[in-house]
């Protein structure tokens, strides 16, 4: 599975709270995976602790060729592919890149809200999300833009402080 040409990203459903186990199992099988995690302060009755939690519960992303489609089910924490009309949804590389950059950079950048409107397609032209395309779902104040990652049915809320972008 080292030919990167025919590989595509797919989203998988995992068992409840099985994302990290699925990551471990899929990695052991030699499958390229991505599990977006965020640090969260959790409160127990006797203590507080910082833990890494999945950004999207019960989801993990894999990059595989079509020939390896069934391989993912060797990981017993994997339940199914995220699909639409019975077909596994292919996730564009740009959507995965947007998630990775958002999480890795803990974004802090600004948006010129008067230049964009709901429903517009935009491309970020600077900052950590440079090159990422998305649909503006909402504008909340001057610094928060909500972009849709359409292929998985989730929306990414991003604070854009020193980034610029263009309308598509």
C-alpha cells in the first residue's frame, strides 16, 4: 500500500469511544490514518486532568487505495464507512489538510467580514489554512467564520485573525 497515487481519504465510524483503539489497530495494519484530537480539561470527582479527546466523536480518517477497501474491517473498533447513497464518501485531501492545520496551529487570525457573505465559496490565501476552500456558513463578529467541510457532514468553526482570502 505504498503507491500514494491511487489512495483516497475516507471517514470511518468507530465503536463508541473507540477512536484511539481504531487508530492503534489501523496503524498496526499499515494503514495511513488521521485522528484529529484536542486537549480538554476533564473534571472527575477527585481531580482534574488534561486529556486528548477526538474532535469528532466516533470518526477516524484513513487514506487507502480502493483495493484495500475491506482491510479496515480487520480493526475490530471500525464499524463502517461514512457513506452517502450506499457509497463510501471520498474526503478531498484539502478537507483533511484544513482539519490538520486548524488543530496543529490552534488558529488565531482575522477576517474582513464586510467582504464576505453567507453562502460564498472562499479560498484562504494566507495563514495556516492557505489554499483551503470552503463555503461560508455564518459570520459571527469580525473574527469568526464558519466553513463547511461538506463531505463528512460536519462544519469547521475557525477564528481567522491575520489570514486573508479571496472569493471563488
